[in-house]
């Protein structure tokens, strides 16, 4: 098998790494947009992220094709092959490059997952805050001790006070 297929695999992995780096930058920008409550900016970042995800999917497809070709050339089943098994099929001269890009990919994916978890918490907090605010508005519009007359108009319920100013 030619060195070309290994170079192509390395190229695909490098492009995936670059795309994950872009996604990490977008995740950081999404965090800032969430903190600043900039919905329009957040929507733009999500759209950009969707474009990047589509590119990653395409590269993953190509990467899988390359791995299948490598496995076929070595008479190894491609299903469920681990990276450790794959690296043994690659010439020694290419192994170090593959290990290096793998480490970079794992690192950026870990950082991306961490940032996405933080963003998830920020979204949850924003939703909770919005729910509290909505409930406060609803309570202000319809007090709990209101009753309705026949015309569906709110009438304040007269409650007895245990303590009043008269003593």
C-alpha cells in the first residue's frame, strides 16, 4: 500500500482537528453570548456550529473509508477496530504523526465537552431565571387570594387578619 493512503488519513484527521478547534472557539463565543444574553449572536453561533458539524460528518465518512481500505489491504476486519489495532497496521514512519494528531484531537474534544457542559449549565440557569420571572409576573397579575365573580372579574378575597392595627 502506498504512503498516499496514510497521508490522506493524516490529512483527514488534521482537518477534523481544525474543525473541532473552530467548534471550541464557537463554544467559547456561545458562553459569552449566554452571559451577555445576546440571543441573536447565540443563534448565529449555533448556525455556524451546525455547518461545522456537517463538515465533520463528511470527514468522518471519508476517514472510515480510508480505515476500511487500510484494513482490507492488511486482511483485517474493519468493524470495531480500535486505534491501537489500527496503528499497528500503519508503517512505523507514520505512527508518530498519527499518535500526535490523535492526542491533539482527544485534547480539543475534551475541552469542547467541558465548555459545552458549562454552556448547558448557563442555559439551564437562564431558563430557570426566566421561569421565575414569568411566575412573578403571573402572580402580580392574578394574586393567589383572588376569587372570581360570575362575570370572571377578579375580586379580592377578604381574609381575616389575626393581627391588625387596632389591637
